[in-house]
């Protein structure tokens, strides 16, 4: 089988949906006790999302990671008492074998790259659980962790490896598959864990990996315990982490209800979000509607509204729509984002949420963090994004971030059309580079970002153009033609060139772990996944599991 002629035809397989609930999990066991959540990986071998492969040795596919993402969200919103999360395996002597190689071998190129992107975003959500929500995460690696399995551990604060003489951690992609660790492993190794470069080089070319003693020495793990002391060692570490965080937090979370849209496969209708896909034009149009009710005034009122509150529900729906677009509509080249509603209503909800959070609301904090993750998913979308600001728009506050995330913005120059940044635009929802999107927009002129964030009233089109808040401001005579031409021109360009261009332009300034990971995924991994040394007839990924040895084109390129 050649991966240049993949067995899986994405268009002929059922679409993938992302709604999950713990009662439907096939691959994870989630339990809670006295402020500690335990997440056990127990992958069902025959439970692959697509046909043709078996998930041996806790190897995973997209379906496993969709459940993991849901479990992390449940911890955040349904169990605010949790202060420590232990991630471990229910399979004896195996922590996780990483992404299933045969799944990758059967997958199309777009599927592989989008799979890697989603798994990275899920790992980032696990890291955000620590940095944003204050939940200490411990990877209790009770067996071998290879490739994506070790990358899963790398997303945790602490990594503890069992010292049994055989269990090891490894990143074997380079020597075995001719590709790179697809879930940010190289970057997290040297940037996050600060492993010395030369030792990282040895580790990443050593297919069999490193066992406990040297893994601790190299900083690949934080500690190790023999099997005879494993349970007590992990228990002591959990108890110390829990004590450091003051014990269990407040009880009384909210229930995350289902988000799935009503859809015919081209139109997705949620309560606050609608997405329409036009395959012929290679265009998707998303509309986000503003609040319908007054903003909750207190933590108790926010709890009463639960997952129906606009600030949470609208962004969960937008997240689901973005995932549907990315996974099920690969030929769409451009996403046009619109909003509908009242600017005052959006700002009232933003201000209320900020005040409630200052007053100590964990739920307000978690909603803000979720909004930030969804906006970063949009920042990272491998589609061109245009913001369309016209009559009835409410690009203000949190929804103004959608316009800042866009590659271009078009604002209709007629009476009544306006937008409004606020003080929250100064850093409430940071981008992948860790900076406010407004500051990134005016990277060379920070005073202009400060001026915009002090806006006390809606800004009309002419002023918005003058302030640099939008790209173009056509009048009603030119509006339809200018939009049509811009969309047609954009989708006519090379998708590969656009992906590279957009990834380079979207995050300015100093690099962060996230910008490095996603930039390298879009460029290096995207390129390597198509090279014959990996996926040719005699490439390493193609021949994995067979007796033949791969044959490499030995010429170094670039």
C-alpha cells in the first residue's frame, strides 16, 4: 500500500462529530475523589473511529482524543472541586503507544495533519487546565510511553515513570517512521521541560527510548518509583500537590449539555451560531448571534443559567462549528464570519462576566478561558478568514476578537454599522503568541492599541478604517462587488501557499511554545508527511510493520 494512494477516501466516509458524554466513552475512565480526578486510558482495540486498523497497546486515533477533550472540559465545568488530575493507564505495563501507525498509514494527508492539530489543541487544553484553572496535572506513566503517548505526558506538569527495568519513554518517529513527533513533542521537550539540546538529540534518535534512571537524569521525567512502591509514591505526590493547592475546591459545578447542531451536512444550526457551507464556491459562512437575555449579575445567577448562558453557549457552538468545518469540509478555502445582535448586549455580558470573575467566580473564569481557547482555535484555522461587518453586526468586546482574528475585515460604510473594542481587548483573551490580538495588530504602534481599547462608544466605518481596526470600508455601492471579487480571488490561490502565508502572518513578535508547535506543524510536518522518505512506496511510514527496510533519498533539502 502506498500512502500516495490512501485507502481511506475522506469523502466516502461518514462525517465526524465532536459531541461526547462520559456515558458514551469507549476509551477513558474518569473518576473523582476528594478534589482529585483520575483519568485512565483504556483504549478499546476494536473501537477505532474509522475502519481498517486495531488500536493495540493504548494507541489512539481521533476518536480517543475527542473523548479526552470532553473529559478535560467535564473536569473544568462539572467538578470545580478538582485541584489535581492524575492521568494514567488501565492497561498493564503500557501507558500509551501513541498515535496508531496503521491509522496514519490508511489516512489521507489532510486527515493526518488535522489529526495532529487537534491532538495538539487537546494537549494545550490540558496545559491550560494547569496554568489557567490551577489544577496540577500528573502523568503517572505506569508502563512504556512511546511517541504521542510520551507527548501526552509532556502536556502534564509532572511526569512519573515506573522503574521496572523495561518501561521507557520514547519519541521514535524520526528513526522508525521518517517523520516528526506530531503533537509538539520536540518543542515541549526543549522549551517546556528544558531538556539539553544534545541529550534531546540522542533521545529523539533512539527508537527504544530511555528507561527510568536516565529519564530522570535527562529531565525527560520528574521522578520514578519501582512497582513495589508505585501506588504509595503516586499517592504521596498527589497528596502533596493537593495540599499545595489548599485542598479540594468548591463543589457544585454545572452540567455541560449537548451542543450538536441540526444539520443536513451543509447547513449547521445551533442556538446562537449558524454555519452554511457552499462547496461550489469553496466558502463557509458563520454567523454568531449576540445575547437574547440580560447578563447574569452574580455567580449564583451564572450558576442558575448553567451551560445556557450566552457567554458559554455561543462559544461552545462556535467551537463545534469550527471543528465540523475543519474535519468534514476540507475543500472549503475561506470562512466568512458575521455577527448579529446588539453591541450593548454583548458588552453587558462581557462586563458582567469580568466583574463576577473578579468577585471570585470559578465559573466566570472557566468561561473566559474557554472563550480564549475557541478564539485560538480560530486563529489556528487552516482556512482564510474574512470578517464581514455589515448592518446588524455586533462585533464588540468578545465578538470583536473574531474580527481581530480574521486575516482581513470588510466593514460596510453606511449609517448604523459600527464595532467596538473595549478595555477587555487589552488582554482578556490572548492569542497563540500570548499577546492581546489588538496589541499584535498594532505591533509597531502600541499607542494605537491602547487608544482603541479605551473606546467608550461604538465606532463607525470611516473612523474604524482611520484607526486601523478594519482592512476595507466599502460603501453600499461597491460592497457586493468588492466582497464577491475578494472571495473569488482568495479561493483561487494555492491552498498550500495560503496555509504557509497565514501561519507566518498571524502571530507576530516573540515565539511561544504554541506558535512554534503550530508553525512547525503547518510547515515542516506538512512537508515531511508528503515526502517519499516517509510516504513513498518504500518510505518509512509506508513500510512500518513489514520486514522490508525503508529506502531513503539521501539528498538533504533546504
